[in-house]
C-alpha cells in the first residue's frame, strides 16, 4: 500500500491539473505536467482573458455602487412601452390582454429616469427627462397567468411615449408612483381603480 502522503499529493495534482493538459504519474506517486510552447501560449491567453473579465466585473460593480449611492430610487419593475395616438391618428388597438411585460432595472437619478436591461449594465437602454413627463398615475391591478395579483402605474411623456410599469409588490408600486408624482410636480391620485384585468 503506498504512503498516505503520496496518495494525497497524487490526488491533489489530478484535482488541479487543467483539463486537456497531459499528466503523467511517476513511480514515486508524484506527477508532472509537461507543456508544449503552444500550450503555454494558450494558458497565457486564457489568463489574459480572465484578467479582462475581472476588470469588466470590477467596472460593473463600481457602476452599481455609484448608482446605489446616488440614486433617489431604484429597482426592478416589469415594463412595457406604448405610444399615444398623435392628433389625427386613430386610437391604437386595445392590447391590454397581451402579456409583453419585460423586467427592467429603473433608476431615478438627477433629472432623469434611466431604464437598464440589468442592474449590472454600464449604460442604460433608455432614459427620460423628468421635465418631459406629463402624467404619472395608477393602472388597474391585474392577475397574471399564475393567479398572482399585480399592481401597475404608467408614465406618459409629452412625446406620447407611455411606460407601463408593474410589480407584484403594491408597496414598490406606491413608492415609485408617489416619488415620481412628487418629483415631476404632478397631481397625486391616491385611489386605486376598482376594476382589474386578467392577463
């Protein structure tokens, strides 16, 4: 039976040997890794890629930290966009039954409302000036396919773009609604509509 120390050393070497690299045991229970110049160059390239990814992750973490420190309000909401009919245009088709809600990370920072795909993104997917917002009000609550009740509100800009926002958290929706109405100096309608829609 080989010494316990040799078994541990051999096991650890196998454990940390990189996949695809040749490993050959030696009679005394120890092992060695033999690398060709091409394999060494490949390892250097992989290490450089890892360092690049690490730098990108650090930049994302720093960006998140800055957002969390300076934003007045932030968080994930489910959002869909709609356009209001311009003068002379027919009213858009009623598509309230279409379940096209997408999760977005909203950030209220400075004089802007930013929409990110993910909280780790370095740049927003969309943004709206608070000065362009003309209405912020509640939408009827509705049930998703799983039967859970969701709460909603909308943000309407002077350009006719309407963001409909929803969440299963009534507290979260109320927080966004009241904060945006206050920031945009809009009238507050605290009563929720009685009707609800099933999506």
